[in-house]
């Protein structure tokens, strides 16, 4: 009995434990189920609330889109108390977001161009650009059109694919303003017609004072370099003119202005008046610090006298797009292709080189190779081939100078520190041997325009933007193999470009090779110039586009190869020595240049002798 009681007790205890475990887990499962049911109910509630909110927003957007004006007001009061609404229109190239406030674009994005963070390039962002003009709303009272709210009248598409968007504003006394935008298919150029009814009431003395305010922000990696490449541009009385954004300034133009542009390194926004403005003024402020994103803040003011009666249309156009030479040349606006800097100012003489040689060859090679790095290399080879006769002439002159080196060394030993006599005798030696001491310099000088042409070409070629090659992620800007924790002055920056290093090293190799091919220089500056030049290049090239430093590297490698081949396999040094000996026996006639040089040296020698006698 006691044993049974003990077993019973043990059994009850076990049953109690099992019951407790069952109740515990059953209760826990029930609580979890209740939590899940509550979460499900909350989720359903949130979805329903989201649907309701979305429906309200859609209804509000539809209402504001159809009528973005406070219905309780009328006339100018209605225009001042409107509600801002947005409409999106796009073609194959542009994505435009229009606003009823001012009846104009509030955002403009380029579909085929992206920034470093992969977002679309935006030439207008949240109203960073505003078009405006003053209109009379009452006696002695005016308002800016950009501050007034227009009514969206809808968008129409014709058979050719042109989309016409209209915004309308009605005054208190029958006046009306219509902003009409025509977006053409596959075009960066938009027609912007300002239609005024009641000109005499709207405009004081029928003067249309159009303002264009722009805050241009950086699109590229290097703010400082992009700012250096950016300009304010316009065509006044048929003449193209530009102004760099290196400081704050103001310019006035009293002659008719066809168009004006805010040109950044690879993109521009341009306003065109088909009927031309009568006069214009540019005011701009450019930050001096290399911080933030602002390239420049500009205000452009244009004047146009309306002489067409009480109703008038001002036929404007706006270009939002890349600085692409072919696009701008074929867009139908005179001189707009000059926005692409293929050579301007004192370097304008290189523009034909780019237009008729570099660009056609570049585009031809591009048809066969997808890598722009290879295209640049092949372009470099082509350029070096057509300039090879100049290179041969330079090296031949260097070989002649090398053949005369022993005699020059003898003259140097003979006359010692008497530089005047040494110079006269050296010129005499050159004349007798038939050698032009500048024969190696002139061909090199003739190649300088090609370098300036390619400098302009690679800086302005939008096709290179975003194109990678080897370690360079973007050929339109500098490559980076090392980021420095500090910035080195004199333009070097806070990075190290490997293509700059290769360009500098190959240039230094050429300098060393040339030093071995020419007689020793008495002038210390000339003697050490080959060492100074690569160091100068290191600072100057480090912020240049990697396309340019890659070109320079390839060009230097070709130069080294040409030097080796010409000096060792083409130029016959023994024949040159024989020819120089034959030249000594020929009758000599002095050129005017040689006569002047000898007269100048003789005069300097005489003056030196007189000073020496006077000193004694």
C-alpha cells in the first residue's frame, strides 16, 4: 500500500509535469497565434490605409493637374494663389518635369548620360533654372511670370510625334499668356513660344524683358577642372563670343543677340530667340573655393521691343543636351557648334586641324573598334605617320650635329671661357659643313599645333565620357591609382594618375636620348631643361583627362621607336660625315639670317673687349 501510494504519487507528479508542460506550450502557441492574427490584422489595416492615402493623393493630383488654380479666385488673384502641380513629358532623349508655377520645366534629365553615382545627368534640378519676365497686374504694379501659377491645358501629339504642351494664364482685364512647349522626337532642342494677348496692358512700353536665372551644378568628378572648362557663351550681331567662369563679372551687349548659353565641360543649356533679342546683359558669380557643387550662378537679361500690335508671339527655343559637335552643327542654330571647344581664342588656329583631320579619322576608326583606348592609340599612330617626315628631318639634323661634336669639343677646349669667339667659330663651322643648328627645332615646333589641337579635342569630346580603358574608369577625366590624404599645390591635386606617370617617364626617356644625340650645351638652362620639362609635366598633366595622357604616352613610345629605327637603320652616319666633308669644299654663300647672327655676335664680342679694356 505504501508502495502503491509511492507509485501513485510518482504517477501524479509525472502527470502534473506533463499537464504543466502541455498547458505551457499550449498557452505559448495560443499567444503566438494571437500575435500573428493581430499582426495580420494590423497589416490589413495598413494596406487599407495606404490604399486610401494613395487614392486621395491620386485624386488630389488629378484635380490639381486638371485645374492647378484656386477656384475661389479669378484673374490675377487666381494666378497668384494657385496650387503647384507637375506634369512629366519625355521623348527618346529627354525626361522633362513641368511645373504650373511659371509654366516651365522644373527638372530636365538626359536619358543617355549618367553621373558618377549612376544617376541621370540633370541640367535642371528642382527649379535650378528659371525663365521669367515682368507683367503688369495692376496700375503701377507688376509681377514676375515665374511667380505666377498657370493652368495646364494638356499635351497633344501630332502625326510626326511632336508633343505640344500648353500652360495658360488669364489676367483680370482679358489679358492672357500662353507658354507653349513643343518637344520634338529624338531632339534636345525644344520650341518655347511665349504668346501674349493684350501686350499694351501686359508690358510697359511694349518692352519684353526676359530673364534667365541659372545655377549650374557640377556633372563631372573634378569640380575645379569642370569649372575651368565651363563658359558663358553668346552670339552678338552674328559674332561668337565666350567668357570664362573664373571670377564674378558683368557684361553688357548693345547689339542683337541670337542666342546665349551656359556651357559646362560636356553639357550646355542654351536659349535661342529666332527673332533675336535687341540687347542683353550677363551677370555671374563663380565661387572661388573648390567645394560644393556650384559651377556658377548666372543671371542673363534680354530685351525685346514688341512691334507686332496687341498680340504677339516670342519664338524661343531651349537646348538641353550634350556638347556634341555633330548634333550642334546640324541642329539648325547658327554657330552653335562653336560651343564645342575645338580651338578658340589664341588657339583658334588649331580648330581646322580638329574639324578636318582629327575628328574624321577618330570617327572612322571608331566604326571598327569599341574600345576608345584602342581608338586613341590608332589615332596617335596615324598622326605620327603623317608627321614622320618632320621627325626624320629633325633626327637627320641631330645626326649631323652629332657628327660635328668632336670639332665642337675642340673649339670649346681652344677658346675656353671666351663664349663670343666660341660662338663665332661654331657658326662658321656650321656654315662650312652646311648644317642648320635650328634644323632639329623647327620640325618640333611645327608639331606644337597638333598637341594643342588634341588637347582641345580630348577635353571637349563627350564621347569619351564614361568610357573605361585599362585601369582608367573614365577617359574624359584623370585616372587614379592612389588617393592622397592631402592635396599637393601647383595643380597636382590629391591623387596620382598612372597615365601621367607613364607620359612623364617616356618623355624623360626621350629627353635623355636627345641629350646623347646633341653636342653639350654651354647654357646651364638648356642643359638641364630635359630634366625640368618632365617635372613640369608631372604637375600639369596630373589633372588632365586620361585620354590625353594616354595619347601622350603612346606618342612618346612611338617617338622612341622611330628614333631607334631612324638612327640605326635609316640614317647612314658614315654617309653624313662624307657629305659634311664635301660641303666644306663647296663655295659658301651666307644667308641673311647667318649674316645677322654673325654681325650680332661680332658686335657682342667687340663690346665685351671694350668693357674688358675699360676695366683695366
